[in-house]
């Protein structure tokens, strides 16, 4: 019997964990695809392609003609376009598709969260709150909407140096999670942060900042996720494996 071939759209911790599970599963072949935006991506235990496919129809062609039997979209929760491209391409190619998407964070107790739809709304919310010292953990490609804020000192934390020009006067911190509550509390204290801005990415690796913000009485401006296409969703690699097993050839 020919192995079941899985195309894994990767770039998240969940994608890496799923790749390891698939790599150790008999009768399954997996090819991971990375967009190439991260300069030093985590190593994966399977073959990897880097770069875009060239559009929906090119992705459909890559899926079609028996090249891949299943598509798992494990891209970042804030990947706005790729999930929709993947859904359309899978439909064109007639290939079953799964979205592997970790659950979002939820406020607890008396968390002071301010939910906003996008980054521009987050910048406006900072003005409404009268924020003075703000920690931004929104990613290196998402700083521009905050560049024109007046009377606000921004502390931007990023894994890599931003591609876009830095926000004038901002403090840039280069660091990679996972983080713990103690170090996050120290960061908030050392920079006298009064508001945290973050995207609702979910997951444990960076959730400590929310606990630290709660303990310190720091307000949180939480940017909501973009909508995901209709279709089956798994929240964990284990759930994704169950779906894959049910669709094996």
C-alpha cells in the first residue's frame, strides 16, 4: 500500500510537534512548507520546502494528481491570507484539509482586557486609555500602526530585528519565548509598563505575560484573530493525528 502523503503548512510550535508525530508514524509521508519569513526557523524532522507556492492555483496543482493526499494548515493564528488560500486550493484539488489552530487566550477573574479588531484599533485604544509606557508584543512586522502615537514610550519585544524602520524613540528588546511569569513581571516593572498590547495568539509559550500583567494591574489591549475559513479544526497535534488517521488511504 502506498503511503499517505501529508502537506503540512508549518511555522508554529504545533506544526513542529505534529511533524514529529507524523515522522514516526508508519505509512505516512510528510512534507513541511515554510513561508520563509523567519530567518532562523526551528528544525523539523521531515523534508522541508521554503517559500510561497505562487498563488491558489499553484498550491492546488501541488496538491493535485496524487502528489499529496491530505493538507494540514498549521500556520500562525494571525496568518490572514494563507488559510483562505489553503481552503480554496484544497477544494479545487479535492484534497481533505484540516486547520490546526491552538485555542485563543481567555480573560480570567478581573483581568483588565480591552478587545480590539486590529492593530490600528489597538493604537487608538492606547490613546483612549491615556497609556504612557506600553509593551508591544505584536511581532516585528506589526509596529507601524503605533509609530505616530504621541506622549507614549513604546517597548517593542521581537524575536528578530524588525524589517520596517523602528518606531522613533522606542526601546527594542530581542528575545524568544517561552517566558516565565517571573521574567515577565520583571520586564513590566523595569520598564514601568502601564499597558500591554498583544495579539491573541494563544498557547503556553508566551502566556506568562498575561499572568504577569494581571498580577501587576497592567491593562491589556488584546488584538483579535482574523477569521478562519469554515472546515474541520483541531486544537492540538493529537487531535490532528486523529483526523489524519481517519483520512488515511
